[in-house]
C-alpha cells in the first residue's frame, strides 16, 4: 500500500491535491504463475480507479477504449495521442495502490515512438505496457476491420520496448490482432515471434471459442492474457475455467464502463421523464461515500489543522 504519512507522523495531502512521490510500483512478475489468475478490472477515470483500487485488486487495467471514450468522447480508433494517454497513466497510477497495466495501442508510431512511449509509461508509474501489432490508426480489438503490420516489424517494436525499459520489473505485453483476419495459426505464429523478441506476457486478441483459447495456452511458453469483453468475440469464462485452460492474467476492460453507462442511462432517462430524481427508484451511490472516495475527509482534516 501507499505510505501517505509525512515526516511528523501525520497524514500527507490527498493525491488529488498533490502527487504522491512516495509511491512504489509493485512488481507484477511474482504474481504470474501457472494455476494462478491475476484478475485486472478495467479502469478509465479516477472514480473507476479508486473504486476498484479500494477493493484490493492486485492490478488494474487502464483500458484504451474506456479512457478514450470517457476523456474524449471518441471511439477507440487511434484518435488519442501519446500525450493524452500518458497523462492518464500518470493520474491513475499516482492515485492508486494497485499495479497498473496500461494500454499503449501500437506504441503511437514507429520504433522511436515506441521508445518514447515505454519511457513515458514507465516514468508515469505503470507496471506493465501493452503494445499491439495493428496498423495505425488501430481499432478496438473486438470490432471489425482490423489490419496488422508485418510480424517482423512488430517483433522489432517488442525488442525496442524491452531494451528501453529501466527495470525488468516493467513488463512488456505483446498483443496480436491477427486472429480475426488471418486465423488462429497466424496469430500463434506471431505470438511465438513476439516471445522470442522478449515479450513477458502474450496477448492473442479475440479468439472465438474455448477450443481456440485452450490451443493458445497449450502452444505458447509465456504467460498468456485473456481479454474478457462482455458482448465481444471471445467467450467470457469463469476464473476457474481460465485457470484450468492455462491463462495467468485476465483483464475485464469493459465491465465497469458498460455498467456505469447502463446506470447513467437509467438515471438520466428518469430525470428527463419526471423532471426530478425525487420519488424515482434509482440505485445511487451514497453522496457521503462519494465524498470519502474522493478524499474530502482529508481536505476537512487539513482545514481543521490549519484553522485560525
């Protein structure tokens, strides 16, 4: 956990008020092991990040889809810049205790861009970076029309990423989107090439059956990541089944923002229909609890200490 004590034994200011310079990223590598599943919920802003973090997840996943949608109101189609994304990495990593796995799309360009992206994400506090082999501009992994660059070009990106990182504890996740357009055989060939290039975790995107998922884990000699997207192309399976198949990491990038959008849609519809929230059966987060989540108690304590 983050130590927020100051030199007098008191509590430091809330991270919303000042960056927590004492934060140490917890390495993910010791959490990866056969028979064990690291579950990382998708987070996309500081409300989602703090809610997930206080539940005790060892890792959080900064979803590109959710981050771009929530911050820019745009589709996950290569429209967000490196600067926009690395800023969100710093905000989420600096305000949470869990290790952050961060989506970096294609690395935002060529090899020099990958070098800059890795340096920036690591300095911003991420514990792992995910880079994919799509043609720029990329598209969400569970949508049609994705194209991939030559495997050899992606392998160079992975080598650059591994050479650039300051610490071996900063993990490089190599994702291939080849399955949808080129089939499972090509996706596995690419994943093997990315493993040889040094990738720590392999992410074969959007397999379309449990049989394909089993083949992925049986074929690859690196920890494998399962992308569990409700309504996507891949079956969403129980954790026990994912472990039995052989996965060591499972991300749930869309669960929270789909739930949030549904809840907000219902609340706005009720407000539009009735002109007030009064008398409406809305399942609302308690205002007092939101104040605690956002750190108002620290603000009030600060004000009491310095009241004249």
